[in-house]
C-alpha cells in the first residue's frame, strides 16, 4: 500500500513511516518546512516524528498527545509494513493552522482513530483527508475502527465546500468529493443491511458471511485484526449503545 505525505507552503502534513526513514529524510533535507501537522498518531503517519528537527512546531489533535508520548505496541504485520516509531512530543491543535499563503480549517474526523483530523483549505477547495477515504468500498476494517463514526466524519466533511482530496494512501483525487460521497453512500447501505439482518435475529457471524463472503490476504496476515467482522460488530455495538 502506498503512503503519501504532503508539503504545502512550508507546512509538512504527516511524516511517513520509519521503514522509509532514509528516503524521507533525504527528501526533506532538500526542502523548506517550518511547521508540521499530523493527521493522526498511527505509525505510517508519524514514524519519523522523533527524528524531525526539534525546533519546529509539531501539531496533532489533543486526543493524540498521550498516544504520541507512548511507545506503541504494534502487531507484527504493522511493524513489517511500516516499522515502529519512537515516542515523541506534539502540541495540541483543534481549529485551524495558518501558513504564509493558506488557512487550513481543522475538522475532527474520528472513526479510523480518535485523534484523526482532516485539513480544509476553503479558497482552493482542497481537503487533506489522512485515512478518512483510502477507498470507496472497504470490505474489511481494523478492530479499532468504527463504521458509524466514519459515517459521521464523512458527513461532516461533505457539509463543506471542496473538490480535490489529498488522501494519505490513494494520493491526489481531483474528483475527491465524488469519491467521498461514494464511500458515504456505500457505508450507509452496509449499515442499513447490517441493522436489518441484526433486527431479524441473525448473529454477527452470519451477517458477516452473508455480506462479505470473501476474505483478503491482509485478513490472514493480520490474524484478523483487519476483518469484515469489525464492520459488522462496530455497527451492531453502536446500535446497542443507544
């Protein structure tokens, strides 16, 4: 899976995985950046945070501060994919970040991570989405993700005006608004189907087999930390907590 970081007007958005530390630091050594913002604390976005220049301000949503200070206990497959990361310090930020030529409104978009943020540049119609998008029709998610929260976050960003999406794994999407709309409609449909089957008395395991009969190699490689089961259970658990 590709991973993207963005450098806009001397603002570094995410800093990539430690697995690519040499390549990333070689690139950044030739560039000018004066502040850093992290879309969330996961290791493919923050893996090089501890080796960036200490004098530069580094920001994350306040919920991510204790997560960045702690050494993550990552399963083997994530260490293989991205490498681990060392603890680091970041400052909390909630509302906006300003560069010389741009103002980015910060939108709290949990679901993939509790500290997840998207950055909106209204004048240019840009939305930097971190891991909010990734793909239009996910067939599995991680155990720590929540489909109902992702739906709410998609609805939040789609209430804003933008067209181009800068995704951390799919790259630059010039039809980004439509792609986010596709994902929202897909997840709403899945949520409706899960709840209808659940209300008919079907257990989560049966619903999973009916809606997602196939499995992906990542499901096995992650020992099912990534699984379609988590789509179903996150929806059922949210409904049960109401």
